[in-house]
C-alpha cells in the first residue's frame, strides 16, 4: 500500500464538500439582487455576500483540485476545518447580535452549514492521518 491509498476512499466526501461550496459561491455571484438592502442578500436560505461568495468559490475550486491530486486532500481538509470553524464562531456571534451594519450577514443556516462542513473536514483529515500512520507502521 502506498500513501495515496489512504485518501482514495475519502475523495467523494471531499468532492461533495467542494462542490456544495463551489455551487453556493458561484450562484451567489449571479443572484445578488441589487434592489435588496445592504446585508440582506440571500441565496435560498444562505447568505450571499461578496466576501462569503469569494471564500466559498475559492475553497470549492481548491477542493476540486485536491480531489484530482489526492495527496493534497489532507492539507485541503485542514484548511477547510480552520476556515469554517472560524466562520462558524464569527457567524454565531454575528447572528446572535443581528447588527444592521454587518457586511457579512451570516444567518443560522450559514452557521449550521459551516459547522457541518468544518466537522466533515476534520473527520476526513483525522481519518487520512490515521490511515497514513497505519500504512507507515505496516511498511
């Protein structure tokens, strides 16, 4: 067994994470209504602000690239975990205070999505690390 085989079974999970955020990010750019009040742009139940769309799109593209190069899956999952854990913490505070001047405009749906994404990325990263260590011990 080589190191690449540790990531192979987890590629579909990473692909789903990447595609969900890539689609939300790209659709957010196209469906930002100009007539809405500042900070009130939504895409279905999720917030659609410029900064959040950029973050989602970049992480989606990086995820698709990581799936194509399985050795990058571990680094991608740690990046996603840290990013979305931070966004979850910020979003909970933002949604709880509901300040009118908030440019990011996180809602509870965003917080749940970010928390679930963060946990999924952490799980994949830990599984890849564990499988890689087992492979090294056997070799």
